[in-house]
């Protein structure tokens, strides 16, 4: 019971960390789409995605060969992959008891192969995955696995860059507001001083 509570607290912290990026439900961005395309090309799979896992769903920031923009978390392969420290590889879903009865295996998109690299930020939270999927069972080479890990780090770097840019804009906006407020205060003081001294301050 205590272990379950700890896991729940950890996941709540993980979801909170994800929300700080303010990326869920945003429009597609080429920077992410390019990395998804590279993952698909390198691993030679028809499907590739940048998947982010929040409290109840997996949402795709970028996707190739996949129609839905999100799926329930409880049937998401990526929901299992974020619990792994390394790339999770499922060579044949029919032979894996965790996934053989999954609706994504038994019906569209008929997943038979999956490989997902967790997107682990500096705080150690797995925000989601960069994953590749095939409709036929197969293996992944060590080179492809390392490339997937490298691309996942680039996805995370893009997430960090995007967040830092947003925070910088917020700081600059706040600073501009503060400067305008100071200018108003100075003008008010000048006007008060003018009235007191009967002077016309230019």
C-alpha cells in the first residue's frame, strides 16, 4: 500500500513537471516533426511519435502514420515505456503478455513491434517517449537503438528550449510592465513637485 502511494505521488510530480512545459494540446511544430521523421527513417518503421503522458492520456506532439492525436493512458505502450530507464523494445507483441490483448494490437493500428525511448528531463522525470512502431514483428539493431536514444535527447532539448523561450518572453513582458509603471510613478512625482514648487519641469 505504501509503495502504491509513493508511486502515485511520484506520478503526480511527474505530471506536474510535464505541465510546466505548457506543451500539451499545442499545434504541430516542425522542430518536433523533423525528429519524428528521422526516427521513422532510421528505424525503418511506418509509424513514429513524440508521445507525452499526462494523468489520463498519451498525447502526440508529433506523429507519422498515426491518425489519433491522443489515446487513453491505460492502454498506451508509452505509459509502460516511461517506467523504464532505457529504450523499451517489444519485438513481437503477440509474444508479450503485457500487450498481446491490447486493443492497439488486436485492432488498428495492429502494433506488432514497438520501441520507445523515454524523455527524461534534468529532474529525472520521464515526460513521455520518442517511439517507433511497426505492423510486423522485428528486431532493432544496436545502432538504431542508440540513434533513437540520441533523437530522444534532441526532443527533450527542444522541449527545454521551447520552455526557456516562453519563460524569457514572460520575464521580458513583466520587465516592460515594471518599466512602464516606474515611468508613470516618476511622471506622477514630477507633477506633484511641479504643483508644490509652482515650477514647470520639462
